[in-house]
């Protein structure tokens, strides 16, 4: 005779499996995800031989080098990096065994999967104080992984009651451990979300095996509080890392997907919302009416009890959070579809995230940012309903080209939504967590779809690795550094001895022109205080002007750094027109190239960048070193081939003498005999004399302006008054 709890859970899993439509999922994978499927089969075969590598797109700390464990020991690192142990114990890779079994029909993969799960349970008792294999974040991730594996194993009849009971009993113990070991700082940490989302998800599917001691209520309430605190009003995650932004988003997506799926299998007669069976976007997340609620009983699908009544009313916040965070990813992604390196982040393709966002929100703008067809990972999570819904959805080009994320201190803008567009990222905001870098006033940019100026990345979390603190320092970013001192002085892998005070960014766009200002206050070890102001003007035709205004009493040296992508080759090509600085040619392959023109000479210095954890590449950094007393203003311009740049003159009303460069930075860019741009940026207030200025016969009243001349007609864009 079966345990009644097991009967309910198995029935729910069977209903899930019927809704999931594995046969159609496999057909989609075989027909549309062939490259991914081949990779998964190879990885699954290695797992059968106890050979492990962690190279999935959203592995937080990837390790692509495979290691074979002759003895299955869960708490030992073969490469000296403790992150390897953490990745091993998260079990996110275990679904490869299940998928390999689907694609080949070989049940040996499922048997090996069960062996791993049961072996882990036997080898890793849940201790009150925790162990290296049961850190709270890894426990949350592991339990979330187990839940989806169990649903399929139960639904397909591939696991016995005793085996399922052992796994669920272990999950119960792990949930109890998570609640007992929960500390206050998790409320403001990705660690907290990855724990509570897993608990919430577990109660959705397996609540019969889990204690009714208030843990469910606590997890939902705490998760809602976490999201309310961690996700800023602009959609960015407070930790200042796109990598961990996506990790939090994916955890919420998995939970929302479960909410939608269990709603469908619990009410099979409901109409499918948005054409794909997930319930109407913007509703309660289940696709149900109030009449669907069962106040009296518990059928395993329709919730009962006070906590679940509250749950019915409140889950809209989860969908809104998924939508808001997904919108941020969409607008912050480069034209090559990757998240740029940002604090502790890798360079990662985000189209799978957009697929999930499109299905879960019903918003065609995410469909525009996703793959042509659903990728394998999204298919695994969303089932055939998600695949068919995504295919039926109409892509809609986003209306916006820019994002001024004022709370996070990030500015993103692009020339278009085409893959060959120009893209700019500017950063000056709060430190965030230990994942934050000393990158105040950093700028990254793409030219014609290719990365040119980049963040150096993160490389490692190992305390003894000297590259770790360096990559967190200002010198590893595209910023100005005073007297060789990073405004944020890293202490080990996670701390700082000091950090600059950022001011609120300013951003404005008018037509094809973009303008941003960033500023921060720093303090040298000598006690001297300094102010760095960076102003960036750009137009959609691929022209940028960067102006630095630095103030620090006394004599000092400033170094300005521009790190090039590893694919970019930089070559000096002489001085600019009328002695306007030194020119470099930057080529990222093919015929596309751009010119860098600086007010003072650059030196090419070898550097290292890291696009993926545990990987580093040789690259080049353009460095400009200048001595100054009290104050310095300088500029750097970047523009495409065929454009010519020169200094231009600005006159104050009533004066025949041009303004000094200290007063205003003015550059002219000629695109053709019939078209030009003039960029004008004032570096201090006009406090004496006339307030109107003149440039090429155009009267200007502004602190930042651009003049567009085409076929003799001029347009003035005022970007700051």
C-alpha cells in the first residue's frame, strides 16, 4: 500500500508530465536545438563516467576543464578553487542525464541520475552548522534543481516510492536547515532569493512531504520582501552585477513558471492565456478566476488554508518583478546579444533569458530580443506549451533605445536595434555588494555591433589570486586614476578599504544625440580630496566625445585607461588635424575600423581581460599619463572611418577671442562635404560677460550642445542648460 502523500505527489507529477508533453519537447530539441543537444549528450556521457565540467551559460563560476572523480567525493576540489566544490554540489547539471535519456531512449541515464542524488544524500548529512557541500546558497540551488528532476522522474514512472521518499525527506531536512541558518543579511543578497524561491517552489509541488510549521508562509513573505529591497525602481539588481541580476531573475522565473504550470494542471478546463496555456499575463499568475479557489478541501492542485488564500491575492508582485528585471536586461544588452562585463559578471548571451521572459510575460518585445525558436534550456523549463506559445508570439521591436537606470547609476543607449548598431554603457553609482568594482565613471562601447572598449571582467574569486583585487580596482576599468590610487582600494576578494562617493548621473537624449554626465568624490591616502567629472556626448552615426574634468589641489599625475576588447587591434596613425592630439586606429576584424583621437598622446600597454570565470585573454590598454596642478581638463574622441575631426572655436557674446579649452571643449566632426557635427561641452559656469556663445555662426545658450549641419541647414540640440 502506497503512502497517501506519495499518491498525491505522483498524481501531480503525472499531470505535469501530461501537460509538459515530453514527446513534443524532444521533437523540438531534435529539430531546433541540435548543437545544444549534441553538447548535452557529450556532457551526459562524461557524467556517466564521473567526469565533471561546469560550462553552462549561467553557471555562476564556470570551470570548463573536465575533471574525473575516481572516487565520488563531494567536498574536494581538483583544481584548488573552492568554487568548484560549490558548483559540483548545486546539481544544476544533473538534468543533462535526464535529457540524454529522452533523446536516446536509454534509461541508464535516469538510473545514474538517481544514483547521484541518493549518493549525495548518503554522503552529505545535513548538519546544523552546515558544511562546504551544504552552504545555504548551494542548498537552495540544489533543491530547486531536484524539484524539476523529481517531477519528471515521478511523472515518467522512473523512480520508486522509497527512492522518491528519501529524496523528499532530504529536501525537507535541507529546507529546515535553510530556515534555521537564515541570517538577516540574506534579505539583501542574491543568496536569500535563491534559498526562499527554492522553498516556495518546493511547497508548490511537494507540500505533502514538507512540514506545516509556517516555513511556507515565511518563505513567500521573505521572498516578496527580498525582491522589494533588492530590485531597484529602474529594474536593476542592487548588487551591481549583471551576472547576479540574471541569477535572481532566473530563480524568480523558475518559480513563476511553476506557478503557471501548476495552475494549468490543477484546472485543465481553463482557457489558455496569450495563446500558450500559461494564464493571462498580469493576472494572478495561475490563469484562474476567483471561482476556481477551493476554500474547503485540498486536492493537491487547488490551494486551501489561510496562507494559500493570501498567496492567491499576492503573487502578482512576482510577475511584475520578472517583467521589470527582464526589461532591464533587454535594454542593457549589447547588439551582439550579450550582457557586457559589469562588476562580477561574465560576457554571456542573454537570448535564453529573453525567451523565458517572452513566454512568462506575453510581451513581444522580449520575443524580439530572444532566439528565433525556443532554446534548449527554456524548453526544458517551459515545456511544449512554452515552445508553441513562443513560436506563435509576434516579436515587437522595443520602442526605447536607451535606459537611464538612475538608482543603479547605469546609462545605456544604442543607435538602433540592429545587430550592427552602436552601443554605449556608462557607470557611476553605488558600490552594491562585494561583487561591485571600483568602476566609477567607467564607459564601455560597441561600434557597428562589435565591442571596442570593455570592462576587464572578474576572472576568479580565489583569495590568493593576485589578479582578483586588480580586476576590481579602478586601473582595470576605463576611468581616470589620480596618483596611481584606485578610488576604491580592494581588500581581498570581497572587501574595500575605501570607496569613492558617487553623485547622481545626468542623462539626456534629443533625436540622435546622447549626453551623459558622471561624477564622484575621492580621497587619496595623503588625505587630499579630489573630484572627477566625466561628460560623454555621442550621436547615432558613431561619434563619441569624452571629456574629463579633474580637480585636486596641488601637483598630481592622472592616468586615463581605455581597455580594448581582445579582438581589437590598435595602431598609432599620427596626430590629428591642426595638432589636435594623437590618433589611433582600432580594428576589430573585417573592414570596420574606428579612430581614437586624444588631446594628449596614448601609450599602448599590454593587459589582461577576463570574459569568463577562470579564463583570461591578452589584450591592449591605451593609457594617457599627464601631470597637472590643481585642475586638468582633457578629451578623447572616437569615430568611424571616413569622419574627420578637428578643434573648433567658440566665442562668447561680444568677444573676438575664442574661449579656452578649460572653459569649453569644442570639436567638429566632418562626415562628408555636406554634413558635420559640432560637439560643445562647457566645463565651468559662464559667470562673467554675455551668456550667449557663438559656434560657426550659430548662437548657443547651453552647457552642453550639439550642432548638426547638413546641406547648409543647421539644427541645434541643447542637452544641458
